[in-house]
């Protein structure tokens, strides 16, 4: 509260001295402080122009270039923009790891916001409709499932827990578990991870690497059927 009061006083004094221009400059100065960046990490986000969407909105619904269904902006079945939204005008991003989204079969396609991830990161996001999902057993040391539960761990501790799986897999494949692992790995302690992004980058630089995140797209009442699937255990 004291900080808020001091900031308000600074803004008022600046405004009295230099008018509206001074007020704007003071606000910009306040927004650049480290504490402000922590409170609002998206303030530096660069937004692409929405002009292409405004034009498409005026034109109304259009055909999907793949299935010819009538859609607005994008096809939630084929995961592509419609004819009135040129693909080259839609920005795409490259994610630091792969994303698998497991969608409940009863979830309404048109209401799923998971499609937005596929549209903006087409090379890194894959959407599966349950029960048609991959086998993750062989890759469990590289994958994390995002879901609340009594055995859940924080994001910053993921690398530490993945390392345990890696050691188990090495031991299971070798006759003599007492000898050195095939790949020496630096120990990653949970307390060493300062934030989620550092946890991911740290795990990538060491022997333990988080390569994929799994999300479940369904209502809370429908999640039980998916989360209890044997392919997602562990």
C-alpha cells in the first residue's frame, strides 16, 4: 500500500509540473521497474495486427480449405484457418517443447480452446481424441502430465523427478546396476530451480530433458476416465 501511495504521489506531482505528457512519461517509467515486470510478465508482448480477422468478420462465415465446412475464422476439426483468413497472415510461434493435448470425445469441438494452440504452434502441438492416444511408457523420462493430484509436483521440480525415471530406466536395462550410468548426469536439485522457464532450460542442458507436456482437454467431470488410463500412469 505504501508503494502504491508513493507511486500515486509521483504521478500527481509529475502531472502538475508537466501536464498530461509528464503523466504519461511517469507511467512508462513505472512500468519499466523490475517489480512491475514480475507482476505483469506479458507487458512486453508484441501483438500482431488483427486486421485480417476484422476483414474476415465482415465477410462472415467461410469454407474450410480441407473439409469445406462453413466456419468463422478457423476450422476446429481440421485445425486450419478458413479461406478468408490467409495462413501467411496468421502469426505462428515455435515452442521450447512439444505439446500433446488429449481431448475427451464428448467435448464440443467448437468450444475447445486447445485448437488455438494448434493454430499458433502447428509444428509443436498435437491434438488427440481419446481413446486414440500414444503409448508414453518408453518416453516417461522425457514427459510431464499437467494435472492436479495428491502426487503432483511443482513445475520447478519436474527436472529432478524426470532424472529419477532416467536412472531407473538405465538400471533396468543393465545387468550390473552398480556401475556408472551410460551418460553421466549432473544432479539437479529442486531448490536450484528458480522458476519454471529456468527449470525447463536447465533440464535441457543436463542429461535429464523435458521434451513434452501433456494436457487433458475436457470438463472436470470427464477427466477421471482419461486420467485413470493405464497409458498415462506414472
